[in-house]
């Protein structure tokens, strides 16, 4: 059974806010980069981007509220039960940590660990995830969780961390994460570099990810008619990259469609095509299409067959 007690205090960090006081906790978070945010800066997050995080930290974008996300809501509700199972499986006793911590060595580094092993300076993260993600945990914590734990170890001064996860609502897994000072150095460097953009109020470099595109649309949703700017010298390279990529994309599309059409002509009305050696090559089947804004109908879809 989890025990409520004062977390072990070290000289590594200061306490900024109590996580149970949500308003003060949310107000303190923009003062630095949290452990759950550093995977974004390390390229280990599929759901956000440095541009979006910059928008949040500079107050241009609202921070998402976990309670509005059903997945997050159920994760919060299940957390105490998963923590109890962690205690049962490991024989360790946990105490809720529940405070926003700030590193004294690098004040930009923040963390809010879920729990602490009683009597030890070891942060413990409690997670829930979908059954489809079980492979991500088969060899220990996935990269974004490892980065989160390393970030927490830097802030707390811990030599190790631990993670318990409920997969698909019915499978519990846990693992320890040992401190990796080389990785921590990379994480701290990425956070400091990002925070320079925040201080200077200049967006970090953009990438081609969907979260970046979505963040840009939110940051600048309306055209300022008549306003003009002068692009930096790098813009010449951007223009060349764009032109080159568009040409290559057109060539690739033409090559793909030409190859498909050659196969379609060769197949005629046949459903299955074989290579000369008898190996199954393609299928060309009629596939129904649901009607939404267009009338329902059907079309044939060409796909490369799996061997066998």
C-alpha cells in the first residue's frame, strides 16, 4: 500500500509547487522544461514538436489540459492501482512524490516524479498504455520514457529510476532504468538550447513533422494583409530544397503510377498475378467504397502481395 510521507530531500533540487495545487503547478511549469517534455526536444515524441512546445512556453499556445483527454483521464484514475501492483510485484514501498522540482545546477530543468521508493532517492514513473504498444516495452522502457527518467535523475540527483506500466488494462510490466550520464548531458544540452529560443522569443528550427505543421497553423492562423518581411540568407537554400523536393516527388509519383499501370494492363481483369517463377506478385481486387460527400461506389486496388 502506498504511503504518504515527505519525499527525501537532497541538495540537487528546489521545490517550486505542489502538484495537487493544480493552478500553482501549471503557473510554475513555464519556468523550464519538464521531464515529460524533454523527449520532444530529443526527437522521441510523435505527438508534439519543439515549435509547439516553444509556443506553449512563450504563452502563444495553451497547455493541453489532461482532464480533457480521455486517455489521460483514465491514466490518472488508474495510476494508484498500477502503483499498488508495482509494490506487490517488486516488494518495494512507494510514496507519492507529487511536487514540481527545479534543478539547482540547471534551473531550466524541471520534473514532477509520480512516486518515490520509500527511504531512497529513486523516482518511480507509473504509466498506462494500449495493448498495441506491448512490443515497445518488451526490452524495457521505450526511448521517450528512458529520456524522461534520465531527466528526472538529473533533477533529483538519483542514480537510478524505475517504471511500472499497465498494458492494455490487463498486463503489468516494470523495469529499472540506470543513470546514463552521457545521455543526460545530451538531454541537458537540448533543453538549454531550446530555452535560449524561449528567452530570445525566436521559434526553434522547424521540421517536417505533422505536429510541427499543426503548431504552425495554430501559432499564425490569420494572414496580416499587407505585411511583408525579409527572409534570412538561408531562405535561398530553403527555396532550392523545396523546388528539388517537388521535382523528385513528381518523378516518384510518375514512376509509381507508370509501374502500377503496367501491372494493371498486364493483369486485365485477373485477380491474382504471379511472377515467372510462380511466386505470388500482386492482387487486383474490387474494393467497395463508402459514400460520404461522394456517391458510394467501388474501385480496384492494386497491392503487392505478401510471399506465400
